């Protein structure tokens, strides 16, 4: 079920399967399906524990606890792992707090991730875990929007990303831009701010893509309202198109 959920979200955003699930969920302001199941479980247990003790279901529940059945063992282990033992004590459990706790724990795990793509996204492109990124709602579905999504989620074709698929995998410093002579790694920073190949497009959009452009800081650059990000999307789309047409004129990649 989770696989189908993740696949659906990636298809909707037009990004490849290799984009980390956590990155897609964060951008859409969603949480993994397990959290919904866990919430339902907590609600169910909470409701039973609050029933009068003469109710049959409460008696069955207490019986399972007293004889320590297998499902009871698994349930109490899970509750103690997440510090939810309070759900079994009448009137002491807050569903709202529990839900927030589950969400925080999942989000904390993503923030602590050592995966390069996840940490780059969290450090540079991500702003709020509780809501869908506003540009996804405000920019109408179009090629520029999907170019922006690809850039944001690391589903682009810059060498810093695509060379990861080569075997043996070249170190980051060898994934050099083939569209200029700077001998710099073709990463998001180089593509957006430095590569002279895009300087004409950059010049054409300079007044539109915002004052943050001069700071040459990716996070600052993406910290703009949806209206401004619409221009950014257009700019990135044109750069991707120029890159693609230049790529077709270049000799094949030496490692491919
Ligand atoms: Zn370059």
C-alpha cells in the first residue's frame, strides 16, 4: 500500500522513482501511510480502555492483557517503544499530542538523514513540514512547474545527480559541467548562479527572478512567494531546455 502511495505521488509530480520518499512527502505536506494506521490503532485502543469495565469488549481486552497473548505483547511493546503506555490509562491520553508525536518522530528521522539528496533538500529547498509547498498549489500545471519540481526534488539531469548512476560511481568532484570551461561540478549552485552557458537566459530574467538572486544562496533564492517562484520556474525550464539542446550537440558522455 505504501509503495502504491509513494508511486502515485511521484507520478503526480513527474519525478523519477529514485527520489527519496521522505522528500516527496515533505514537499506535499503529507506523512507516510503507517502514521495513519498507527493513529487508528491508538484511537481504537484508547476507545476500548475508556469503556465501562462490564462491557464485553473491555473484558476481552483485559483478559488478553492478563494472559499476555501474542498480539497483546506486540501491542504493548509498540506502545512502550513510542511511549504511548498512557493510552491504556483512562482519561490520561491525548490523541492530538500522540498524533503530533508520531509526526515529529517521523520528521526528526528525515532531518537526521545522512543521505546526500535528503539532506540537500532539507537544507536548501524545504520550508514547512505541515503544509504542501505553496508553489504546487499556486502555479498552474505546466512544463515550467514540472521543471521547478524536478530541480527542487533533485530529479533533474545535472551531472551531480545522473553520474551517481554510473558504475563505478565517480566522486562528486569529477562530475564536471560539460557546458562551460569552468571545470566546476555541475550541481544546483553552478547551474543556478555560476555557469556562463546560461548567462543570456539569466540576464533576460534577472529582474523577474527576484532580488535574492544576487545573494547566490539557494535557500534564500527559493524562499520567495509563489508569484515570484512562477518566474523562477520559467527560468529553470528555459535553462533545462538550453542544456538539453546543447547536450545533443556534445560528444557522448565519456562514461556512458
Ligand atoms: Zn557550467
